[in-house]
């Protein structure tokens, strides 16, 4: 059984983006990518950007945004390490994300891997 | 009808999953799989299906296209036709034809046209975001198109160029549809409106108004379609404030 990691405020989370959720001409993620009540992410310290990207590419997702746990906690959300088969770094950001929260998360996210320009 | 059927075309044998296509047709257009015959477009002519499930090898000229569905870049088209049976009663049959000319996937990067982005939400399959995002139903897309139409009418009523009013449409991972007025086009006041996944008795949409240069100045709530003008007037500073 995988050991459960206690997420720290200083940790970084990685979130895959669908090209429709990305504002191409401005190079930013939109609120659309941060709305799920149980939002899946990867914990960067338990994986690498390249590994997370490889998992995303397997299902044709090709952009990744990062987000500091600090911002997630600021909005009263919880991050729980929840390993799944094939991904020990998987975690869930728990909590209802309506109103200003998705916009706040999008604004404070950083694009780590941009979608390929030929897509 | 079996799940996998085959069409014999000039390009060779082509197989496709009729079960998922029929399920989509049932969901979207209340078409049922009885009386569905198979055919294939080849350079605008109908081919002869190889599948033994075909009940009618020669398909007469169709009267009307009911729906199109794109699966793996091939277009499947349901055609509705009427014919007389032996007792001279009319009967409506549906034919499924496959356009074997390969289609290009929708380009979410280049296409910023709001209407096209809304319509192509129907292309997104289950778990389209790589996580658990659900598909978008025809009903929900129609509601989004109603809101889109309302914004077009708003632009006309206010004498605004629609390119200035047009929202950015994005599919949300929770199954809602985002109408966004934000970013470089809207440096001071910004607006988000969400079309929910589930239809409510009194259709209302979640909204968020925010002022970029004023920290903490935000307003969120729910609005109905007939209140859309109010928030748009606020966005374009036509409300006197």
C-alpha cells in the first residue's frame, strides 16, 4: 500500500489543461480548468514535470499548469494525497469551487508546459 | 444491430462502432436503432455495405439529414427517408451512412468564434479533460446557444460591434460551460457566466463580476437569461456606474 504524503503549503501542484481551457492569445489558463469539487492534480515533489506530462500526453492532453498549495489553502480548500494505479503523485483538491475561487486559482497558476503551437 | 459493423469502400474495409453512434443518436435526437440501414458515401455516391446486419443494400435518395456525428474523424450521418411499404402506407426509416473522407478535428486553438466553440462541445467525449469531465448534452448546448443569441441581440440593441461583445467559450471540468469576458480585451471590468450541467426548473446561471484594479471588489450570484442585459451593461459601463 502506498504511503500517504502529508501535503505542505510550500508544495507545488500540477494540473493538466485541455486546449479549450487555455486562452491561446494570452498564454493563460481559464477558470474552466479549476471547477471540479474533487479536482485531480499531481504533487510535483512526488513526480517530475516530465513524468506528469508523459501521463497527460498518453490521453492527448498537452499542457500543464502549476499552482502553489498556499493559494489552494487560502481559499479554504484541502489537498489530499490520493495515489492511483500508475500515478503515486496523484492528489485531490477537495472543496466546492464556485464563484471567485476558480478565477483565483487560474490567475495564480503558471503555465509550465504550453500546448504545442501546431495543435 | 451488432456493435461493430463494416463498410466496404474503395479505400478498403472500414469498421466502426455502431453501438456508440446509435447511443449518441438516441441521446441527442431520440432516434432509435430499429430500421437503421447502412451505407457509405464515396465521392458523394452511396456504396454497398458489407455488413450482414444491413437490411437494405441499396439506399434510395435520402430526404433529410437528421444528424451528423463525428467519430475518429469520420462523419456518420443519419438520414431520414420515407418509403411506401407493400400496403402503400408510408414508413419512416433511418439510414446510417459513413462519409469516409477523413475530417479534421476541431481546432480549439485557432477557433475563437463563440458559436463554433459551443457547437463543438458536442465532440468532447467522456473524460475529455483527462480526469472525470462529463460530456455536454444537447440540452445544455442548446441553453448555451440561447445565451449566445442573447449576447448577439444585446450587441445589436446597444449598437456595439459584436467582436467587442463576443465571449470566450471554454468547457469546464465540472461539466459546466464558461462564457468569459476577461483578459486583455477587458482590462478593468470582467465577467464570467456559467451554463450548468444539470437543467434547473427555473434556468439560472452562476455569474462572477470582478473589477481588476480594485482588490476584493467582486460580486457573485445567480442570474436568469432575462437579467443578462444587466450584467452586460455593467461590463460595458452602460449602467451609469
